[in-house]
């Protein structure tokens, strides 16, 4: 099968397509013929050698989410049949024509949605929902602040908050403000013009937000705490700006606030299965009804993977970058 295999690390041009063997599903796994995958920031880090696959693999094939068709199943994997359309999160290997996944971790694709569009759902929507709701405790009527509002996670978070009846503010660059408004964000803060902590204080009459979903880190951490309501929670899912060097942990104490770091990729299979099943039960009906949908910025083919990585590194995308795999 054709797959993108990393044999060295560096700039996008290290990405090479090679012919490798089709994986064999274990007893509890299904083999999926991949229709499409989508890019994530972790893919860029993996390409640079900064985020290795946490689980053993014969080849270093990036790709953390997919949609495709069940091609075969292990002897105990009776949940799906050949030809079923599924999607899901994986630790790696989605930049390939075939992959294996535990049968219980795979999710059905939304009814009426093209497979190549469904590939843009799993990683960002599960990340946003897990961070805001499962770990952040956001409830209808609650308030959230999400950074990088036009990113894949950000566009998912806006839709999730809108669907559940929570108030959401996002930060983004000037050229992405309108897109965030159009998705339904209650407050869009242009970080190049306004201080988000001041904007949150004004918009909430000083009450603050219940949850901050942050992919930035760096000097945002101090201001994130300033944005929190009493017992508020910061869920840290990325550090694009690097670590915080001047954060005073005592600032959490008067608000009885907390910071939780989280990632999906290194979680053990049982946890990935649990979050995938819970997500499917809670949100797939909203995808079926068209209430939720992936925001797709651009589409590339597997042969254009270098150009796709360059596009993401330019930070020009609004929503997801989809890679069509099936020929």
C-alpha cells in the first residue's frame, strides 16, 4: 500500500510516499481502507522529530484521524462488517491507504456525510468536547474562552458550545474574525488589536468564564487565570507559543481555580475507546441532523502532502486541512 513514511526529520520536503505492507488486524481490530485523513499540529511536530509515535510501529507513518471503509476484521471484532463506513482517532498511521484500529474505538460516520468530510471530525471534535465538557465541566448556560478560534479545535469548540447552549468567546487573527462570527461565537477577540483578558472582563461584567481551552500557552497563561470565574478551569491542549515562564501558581488560589494538561494521542487504548464511544453517543446525532459539521479549509491529495504541511505551517487555514487518500 502507499503511505507517507518518515525516514528523516525536518522541513516538509522530508515527507516521502513509499510502498509498505498492508497491516494485519489483531483479533479485536478492524482493517480500514482509508478514504481520507486530516492534518493536525502534532503531525508537524512528528515530522520534525519532536512528537514521536508513543506506540511501537514498524514504519513511522504520521496521521492521527481518518474516515474509511471496513475491509476486514479480526476474529473477535464483530461490531463492524465489511463495507461499513467508520472514522476515528489513531496514534499514527493514517497517512496510508490502510490502517488498523480496535473495533470498539472506531465510530460510525455521520449519516449522509461524505467519507472525505468525515475525516475532518474525530481529532478536533473529540479534543474540543473532551476538554470543554468532560474535563472542563462546561454545562448549558456556562461560559467558555477558546484560543485559536479559527483552528480545527476552535471551529469545533464554537459549534459544540452553540449546540449545547453555552456562551463562547474566541481569540483569532484579524483575517479570521468574520469566520468565527459566522460559526456562532458570542464574542470574537482580535488578539492583534485587543487584550483578551480585558475583553472577557467587559463582556462578562467581571464574572469571568468557567472554562478556558488553550492551545497557545506562553504568556497567555497569566491572562487565562485572570479570565476565570470562581472555580474556573484551564484545559491546556497545546503550547504553540512555548511554555509559560512567568506564571505565579498562587494566582489560582483565590479563585480556587485549576489547570489541567491533556492530550489524546498517548492515552492507552481503553481510554481512547471510552472517549470515542462517549463522544459518538453524545454528538453523532447532532452531526446526523446537520447541527454540527466539520469546517474544511482546503483539500489535498496524498501526493500533495508536502504542500499540505506547508499550508498548515503558514497558519493560513480556517478549520481543517483534509488529505484524500483513496485513489
